[in-house]
C-alpha cells in the first residue's frame, strides 16, 4: 500500500531537507516515477533544477529506471515497485511495463529543466505580454555588450561635456582615482542589475529613490558640515584644557602631539587641515585612540591624581568626538560616492539594455526578471498564470537552497494558483534542498529562502517536512566531525534547525586529520648580486601567500603517509577492501587562485595527479601528430596536415626530404 507519510507519495506536498550523500537524486527520480505510475501525464510534470547537467542527469536516471522496470522479471518488478513505495496491483504493474515507451513516444514529454530554460520557454510563449521582441536570441556572455555600453557612455559625455551627466562622471572619476577604477565600478553596477531592479521596482526615479534610502540608513545630512559642527566653542575649551595639562608632562611624543594640536586650534586654517592635525594628535595610524594610562610620574607633573584623571577624561572625550566625526565623514563620502554611482550606473544600464533590445538579445538576468514581471505584475499576469496552471499539475524544484529572490517570487504565483486550484484536481509540490550546500551566492542565491518557502508551503498547502541526514557516502568519523563542528557555541544556530547527521555505512573506516595552521615564511633580504639568476637554469621563485605552499606540503605529506601505510578503504569484507591509491584521493580547494602552489607541492612529493589544466593532453606532440593524421584522412588536400604526418615518427621524413618534395608538387601532396 502507498504510504502517505512518505515524501515520495504523490498525494502530498513535501519539503525534503536532504544533506549531501543522503540519496536526494534517488528521492527526486522516485517521486517522478511515482507520479507517472499513478497516472500523471508526462507534460503535466515540471521538474526544475539549477544546472543543465543536473537536469540531464535527472532525466537520464528516470529513463534508466523506467527501462529497468520494462525489462525486469515479474519478481524483480514487484521488488522495485515495493522499494519505490508504489502499489503492486495489476494496473500499476501493467503501467510500469509501458512507462518507458510512453515517455519516449510522448508528444509533450516530461520536462526536466533549469530556471533559465523555463524562463526562456515562458517568454517565447508570451513575448508580447512580456514586452520583449519575439524570436529573441539568448546572450550567454554580456561582456561585449557591456563594453559597447561603456563606449556609448563615453561618447555621450564627450559630445556634451557641460551636461549634468558629464559633471557627475567627472566627480565620480575623481572619487575613484583612475579611469580603470571608474570603469570597474560602473561595469560592476551592470553585474548587479538584478538586485538593482528588485530594489527600485516600480520607482519612477530609481537613482533618487536609492540615494534617499541610503541617506536614511547612514543617517547623513547632505547639506551639513560635520567639521563645522565639530570645531565649536566647547571643543576649543576642551582642547585648551587638554593642551595645558599635556604641556605639564613633557616628552618627545607629547611635544609632537602638542604641535599637531596647535594646528588643530588655529582658526585661520581650513577645517580639513585642522581635522587632519586633530586626528594625528589623538589617533593612531590605524584610526584607534592613542593609549593613555595613569602613571605616578604623569600625575605628579600634572599636579595630582585629580588633574591626571581630568586629562584622561578629556582624552577619552576628544577621541570619541573625533571618531564620531570621522565616521560621519566616511558615511557622507559613501553617500556621495554611491549617489553618483546610482545615477551614472542606472544611465549605463539603460544604454546596456537599449543595445540588447536593438539586437533582439536577452541575457540570463533578463530571463528571470522578465518572467517574474510577466507572472506577478504584468497586465496579463492572471491570464498567463491561468495558462500555465492548466499545464502544470506537479512541480518539483531541486537545489532549492540556490534559489534567488527573483526566482522565488517567480514561482510564488504558480504556487498560489496551485494552492487555490480546482477541487478534485490532483496537484503536488516537491522541494528539495540543503542550506549547508548553498554555494552560488555570487548568483544571488539566498539560503534563507528555504525556511521561508517551507513556512509558506506548510501554512498554505499543508506540506510536510522530511529531513534526510543519514549519509550513504561518508564514514561515521566524518559525520561525527560535522556534528561536533556545528555544535560549537559560535556555530550553533548558523544553520536553520541543524539536526545531527548519521550514516548508513557504520562499518566504513574514516579519519579526520586537523593539520596545524601554516606559518607564513619570513622573507629573507637577498643581496642584489645573489638575486640575479640565470632564467634558463633557475626558475623564478614562487611567491607564497600566507603560508599556502607550506600548507600544500603538509597535505602532500599526509597523502604520502596514508598511501605508504597501506591504508585500507572500502567496506564489508573480502575483495571490497583494498589499500588506498593516489587515484582514490580528491583535493578540494576553495578557489583556483593558488592551485599552482598545491600542484608544486604534489610534484615535489612525487605524487601523480590530474591538475586544473586538463587541456594539456591535446598540446602534446604525440596527440597533435594523431590529430594531423585524422585531418589528412578526412581532408587529403590539406598539405600542412600531410606534411605534419610525414615529418612525425609516423612518416619518418626529414626536413631535407620535405624540402625536396615541395618544389616538384603542384596542388595536393597526396
């Protein structure tokens, strides 16, 4: 019988919180299988995941499962259906036998797709409603269009140098310090256009709205002058008393500070110079208050402990006022910079969008935003929602932790239609994700959407939550490390409702080794004569950063130790257990910036590895010769390819023989 308490049951909405290695993909494919077994039409199912590779894997594994069901013996078929939690009645058995053929022959097949592919399909169906050019092309890389928009901005400023835009650009250039920094800042605005559109949505003047919001958040007054407010009569009295007390306790450092304070008290100097002098006297280079502590000598020279206490009190008071003004100035500078950035960035974005529109292009950000607007705010939003609602009965979303706010707001109207759908019509929602695996923050992924979606589905669609925290990959040692790590006081609560993890592989050996942190090497000063090297014999010394090379050598040494000790891997008994080889090890890094240092450490330790540059195989001479041979067989008139084959060990010809052949041949050498 079908279990209604299972997330695989098509009769209920489910949120599956699946940790890595717990069988998430199996759950997704089984849910699809159960939907088909219970009579759902293939085209009524929409499965969305984050990457094309994941979508293809889901579809492939579903077809493999259906093929296995179609060809299984009666006994094996019953076993497979029971493992999936499906009914084993005669109707289900007959449908299981036919499903593979039904899916292959379906005129409108089951859709396993990505968010972007779904948006592209939606916009191609409703281009006029979305106010986009029909037959648009997808722009996968926007760098060329961004460069064209940048050039258009410069041309516009050059043609109207007295216009407000030109003056704003000049002010921003002065704040950025160089044209290169200005260009980077403005092109960065384009990279965050999705966030910008969401922030200024439905505002007539987005730049002015954003500037006002920032001013309120920073608490600045654009017309105010913090320096004018600082140098008032009260400060003058405090500085006078402070200087008098400090002068009673002479010293080299105090004399220097007194000189700076004399500039700070000079009313004839501009406020900026006076404030710089005040900072130099009261603050360190790092912007922290200078250390002032009581001492017997200081108290004696100032006239007693009461005077010394007043001196320390004034130091604290003056440093506090200086730091407060320093923060106000920083906030004001930030507001002025960002206001210009908003104004020019939004203008650059308009040029960027215009160029794409003229070329009938949409990029991935356009797909998401246009689809969201079409479904949620367009004049025909309800009609489009109705049309989609008629086609989609079952929605599955994989890797939900990588969903961004625009994607969630795009899904929400569909979910609302499903929640308020026709009575008697079988509908379902199935979300899978894990907040610990959210790695696409640079694509606006927001893991906090997962608990928000969970709460909405629970209240609106009575969805059940099913945690999956029992790994099918990792050993108990790994799971114990994860549990201990996220149980630490400063990490407890970082994840939403963290549940301790377990594993199905209780007999699998494992080990967690915490290596000591690397200590950055002290660079020795090399005499100029010794620094000279022969570049043909001595390679350039690799510049280490923060002890990375030391860390890499530690890891390489640990690999050698594991292999040399014949560390056993596998589970069970007999041939399933064998010694560890280097090919069983995978080294994961946060990014590729320092890969070369780890590769250097592996080479030094004589450890074979496949590095980050997988394309070097095609650069080898042997492979080039074989490619030339294939080109010669395919295109015999390619004289260069044939000459390469003849000159290679495959032909064995010398240069002299090729030169002797060349003048006597007209046309093809073949």
